[in-house]
């Protein structure tokens, strides 16, 4: 029996339990005042109607949550209205039995929103007045009609406020879940860009080194072996870079000038001579701007390697403007003949724009192509 009661209460909600508690309180107060006699036939009938009314009231929460038709809800309210009529009729509205009507008022507003709920409340109001008129006449009915108005108005206003608060909470929860979903998508896209920018650079360099090794292995085996060794080192660095991207480990990276020197040294000797120039006094930036500028240089060198057919490439890190830092990659290759607006450059523009910076990719004044990325310092 105890387990059945626990299961029953687990299926209900606080508003549903309040329904049953209000009915119980109405019976208790009326019995305490001696207004109803549960030993009589009418008192026993009132008690049976009250128990059924209270038990059905504990499931109105599920009618509100389940996607049931309006007619199903109307049928439930009609059944509860009939039981309420039995309570009022057999008790002759003695004591505090009119309190039993107010939980049904709240349930009607919850189950039938809008005009339908208001009409249901009006029907309950008329039901009480009809019982009062039948037993006590016109004068008593008029007094009850006036005295019930504030109580009904309070219950209606309070219920409407509670329903709006519940609806607002549900909307907030839905928006919170949507924001979480969008945050996951944004982070997934960011990590995809990280892996593309980092791994694409290394794979392109490895491809060039292995292609060179295959071309010269018959004529210069020692140099071909050196190219294979460099490709192996780059593959190891690529694995480290992927782990960093997935783990988003920005804080443990070395300063930007050091990373650019390493980048220039690992990309030199594959066809274009890469040089690094640092202008102004070096200073440490926040991890995200430094990483975005490094990705810009990496993307520029990757595009040089893929499209430029250049002999030289120059990476410039410019600290001279105190309000911003600039990285540029310029080459003496084919210029606008390449196709620079690929996935990597598009992702770079988005990441730089998110920091309040900008990316310029166009032909250089003296020939070749130049990629410039600048972010606020």
C-alpha cells in the first residue's frame, strides 16, 4: 500500500496535490464547525463525491501536460463539475464547502486557456449560485453572488500569473537548450577550422617533401632521405598540432614570434625561400589574437605552396601600431592567377572578424600576392 501511495504521489505535481489538499481542508473545516454530518446519508454521499473529486484533481496536471484534445479536457472538467455539484448539493453549501470550487477554477484556466477557460470559470460560478438559490432563495443567492466575486477574481488573476510564469520558464528552458546546441555547433565549427588550418598546412608540406624525395631519390639519395626525414618530423608536429586544436590548449603555446620563426624554418626549402621580418618592439598578446595571427601566416604560406609558383615568400609581423598587430605573407608568384578564396581563407576571415580585425587578400604592388591579417592589440 505504501509503495502504491509513493508511486501515486510521484505521478502528481505540487499544483495537483494542492487541489486535493484544498478539498480536504474544506471538509475538515466544515466537519470541525459541525456544518456537515458524515454519518448521515447526505454526508456520506458528500464524502464519496469529495474523495472522487480530490483523486481526479490530482491528475489534472497530466491533462495539462499531455497533448490531449480540447474535448477530452472538456469531458474531464464536466466530470469534475458533476462531482463538485454533488459536494455542494449534499452539503447544502454549509460550512466552508464552497472552497472546493476554487481548485477546479484554477484547473479550468490551465486546461482551457483563453475564452474557453473563462467560460468554464463562469459555469462554476453559476453552479454555486444555482445551489444557493435552490436552498436559500433569491436574497441569499444575491449576497453570495457579490461575496464570491473577489474570491473568484483573485483565483483567476493568480492562476493567470502562474500560468504565464510557467510558460515563460518553459520558453527560457527551450532557449537555453537552443543556445547550448548553437554553442556546441559553434565550438565544433571552430575545432573543424583549427584542424583544417593546422593539419592542412602540415599535410601540404609533407606532400611537397615526399614528392621531392620521389623525384630525386635516384640521382641524390642523401637529399631524398633528408626530405623524407623532414616529412616525418612534420607528421609528428602535425599530430601535436591536432591534439592542441582538439584540446583547445592556447595557453601553453610559445610566443607568436617564436612560432612564426619555427613556421618559416619548417616551410623553407620546398621551392620558395621563406623569410621572417619582425617590425617594431615585440610584445605578448592575448592567446586568441596570437593564435589567429599564426593561423593567418600558416594559411598564407599554404596558399603560396599550393598556388603561387613563387621563388620567395616573406612573412612580416608588424608591432609598430600600438592599437593593432599585423601579419602579412607576400610572395613573388603568379598573383591573381591563383584561387585564394577557399575554405581556409573563409574560415580565417570569420575568426579575424570575430576579434574585430580584418583580412585583405590581393595582388601585391610589386607583383605576386599578399595576404594581410590585422587584429586589435
